[in-house]
C-alpha cells in the first residue's frame, strides 16, 4: 500500500488546548484519525509524526525519500524560518502539500512568508483543521 507522511511542527502537539480561538478545539489525535480514515478511502496508508525539533522533521523527510508517495506538512513556525526544512523537502521527489490551520496571511506580517511554499505543490491555509482533509484529498489526486 502506498503511504503518505503527515508531519506537524512545533506547538501542534498542543492543538485543542493552545489558542482555541485561532486553532480550534480538535486535537492532533483527532486530525490524524480523520486523515487516516480519509487516506484509507483513497487506498493510501498514513504515517504521522509531530515534533517541536526542526532536525526531527528534516530526518523524517529524508527517511520518506523513496518510501512515501507524498508529504502533507504543517511546519508551524518553521514555515517562516527554516531554509533547512525547505532544502530537505527539495530533496523529496514526490508531491508536498503545505497546510496551515489559520490564515497566515491575515496574521502578523512575519507569518506571510513561507519557505515551504517554495517547494509545495499546493498550500491550504485558513480552513481550520478541515484543511488537513482537503490536503489529503489533493495529495491523493496528485499521487493518482
């Protein structure tokens, strides 16, 4: 079975607890469960990881090379700072979809720039946690 990798960056382990007025009340476990069910409907498996450490996200991207059919990533604050994560994603040969729960373009100006967007086939922002499901659907379409 082809698999997709779902990566979540810093502070997303606090989803449902941290700033629910921005990020909602669903937990990361809720998001992973919904994405897993949806991916299975497309005949895809899903492997999910979350880390507050940049190097772990990079290591998981490296491990995905030749193993995963695509990556769905919410890089959190690393979106705006990590050239290293961009470089790792550039070495990944399959589709990448970037997801943000909030609309990063409605927030502070430093959040308007995304290094990850330079690599991603698509960016979904401002749709709440439903954006993850939209990203799974798009990734499934890109994978074919």
